[in-house]
């Protein structure tokens, strides 16, 4: 069912199809029929303290019992897990509205840039199996994607030609010709093997976004896809509800790729290397003896993977480390002085500290602000003591009393009416008591703001 967009969709599809070497109609129909039953839409509600949005994007069935993979850009890391709810999987139908099936959010996989949902009730669906396959320049590739909500999530077919393989933090394949289907669509080779997924770079992940051109993926089709080798780990080890995938952590910050000038000075030639900018105190790297200024040349005895630009090297190394598990031991080879032997340092990886999306929150609704518990990243970025107490202002309601009083996003509240703030639970308890006992009196907050301490006085609405 193409509905009101049918007169626009069909000509554009014809243009996209004619832009590259045509596949035989019978073969195209076979691929289309093979893949379409494995494509669904994923839907959920993001509801924070101030607003509610229903978001829909593309998903691929990867297990017969109802497991679906989707691009992680559909579930941004800054969205608190507790504020994503009402998950559904939408199964398109040619002759009617999509079938809505209740689902559970399994979690994000930051290692591979994917996220997973699963139906609450077991299904008997046709999964798509991805395989690691090499492609050469000039090889034809095909994709089957899903059109937006206005087109009733109709699936469509595209074809293109491999034109380059790109190095970087995320390996990608560039195509020319007719282009690829929308973000999150599977990519197939001439044998019908699923070999990749359309990249999220520069693409809107939403299929129900009223702010964007509904058929942008047809008028300006994507040209990049991520090979299956990069995300097969997530398909083999998907997250489970309530148990985020534990990510390894070394404790290095402000790393930079060594540019040609510095490499020449150090005698590294064309060898990729990374300079350590900062070492987090008491983190695994610090305990192992890594120092600021060290030049990392090898990981586990092998040269670092090369990017197209030195600036990509820290991201490539970080992504490679994500393939490890907390508790794994790695060995980095570092240079400290020119013409001196490399120093091998063994580091036992720890689990990454708690992230903001898992932090507890409290909404002080009457004065219009939201606070959350402090996490390691806050303390490190704001250069506060490791044992810093308080809560961080995460959200302000426009024109509410808190905003009028001068409270700002990112402020760390350390005192509430002259009483120290220890954690989110204590702040909530004390806040409620103060507002109950002194509903008409101003509330005085002491906050850490940038490199100074400030006092904020909030007059309650009368």
C-alpha cells in the first residue's frame, strides 16, 4: 500500500534502478522476496520529564524466535534507559496496517553500534543470516530497505557497485550507481548472502520523523555500508534486559594520532602510532605504568591498525579494545625515547565506570529542574575530586522557577539549604521535606560551576 506517496515513489524508484547496471528482473524479484519477510519496523516511546515522542526505525529479524537488530542511532546513548518504554515491533502488511507486537528492549551494543529488541511472545519468523564475505571493486551489491510510515513501511529494492573500501574507526564500503536502501537495511552480494548493513553516517534513523523529507533515502540514497565482520560479534553475543554488555576500560584520555612531522622526529617512518594525552588516576593504565606522553606503537605485539588520517587512530584503537572483556590482559608497546627499545606494558582491563544513561534521576517538578547522580565522566570532565559528592542538573524546564533563579544545565549541586548533598536519594528526601516545611520560602543551592563555586537562590512560584 503506497497511499498518497505512490506517484512520487514509483518514478524515483525507477530513477534509482536505472542509475546502475540492471540485475535481471527475475533475480531482483527473488532477492526482494527472500529478504522482505525479515524486515520490520521497531517503535518505542521516549518520555523524559518534559516531553514524549514516539520513534520508529528499521529493524532486521536475526532469530526465528523474535530477536531484532537495529542501528544504535535509533536509541542514542544520551537517552536514559529508564525513559525508553512501550517497545513494539511492527510487521508490515501489503493489504493493511502493520501488525503491532509488544517487545522488550534487550539493550545497546556499543561494541558494534547496534541495539536489540525481542518480542515478548516467541515467534516463528524468517531470520536473515549475516556472513563475513570479501568484496572486490566492481562487485554488484543489493539492498532491500523499508520506506517511511507514510508509505506504510513498504519494502523496496536497490542495486549498486562496490567502488572502495574505507579504513577508519568503523570500516565501511563505498558504493556507486543506484545507491543503497535506507539506514539499517541489509546489503547482499550477487549470491544473495547478507554481507553488511547500511551505515548510519549522515542518515536519519527515523521512519516517522515529520521534520524531514519522507523519501530522502530515495532522492539521496546512502552510499556506505558496514561489512558484517564489524557487527557479527553483537549477533553472537547480544545484550539481555537489565544486563548491559560490560565494556572494557583502560583509563586513557585525550589520545591523539601521531602526525607525519612527529613520526619523522621519532623515527617511526610510516608506522601508525598514538600519543597518550592523559592517564586517569588509579585506572588500569595508571596502575600498569602508562604515562602521559607515551607513544603507543603496538597492541598485543601487532602494529596498530591504520586509518586514512592520524586523527582516526585513537578511535580505531578504542573500537578494537571493545572486542575484549573486562578482566582480559592486553600488552601495549610504548616508545618513551627515540632510538630506545619499546617498553612492553601489560594492562588488565577493568569494566567501564557507570555511564550517564544508567544514572538515577529525580524531577523537582514544582521548581522545574531534573537532577541525576554523578558518574565518573562528570567528575573527570569537570576536574573534581574523585570522591566528589552531589547531584548534576540534567534538565531545566523553560521559564520555570529554577531557570529564572539562575540554575544552569551541568551545575553540580553540592549543598541544599546549607546542608551537604551526598547522593540522589538524600537529595530527593531532603528536597521534598524542605518544600513541604517551607513551601513559600526561597531555596538556596550551592553549586560547582566550571572552575568556581556559586550560590543559586530559587524563589518558588507563589
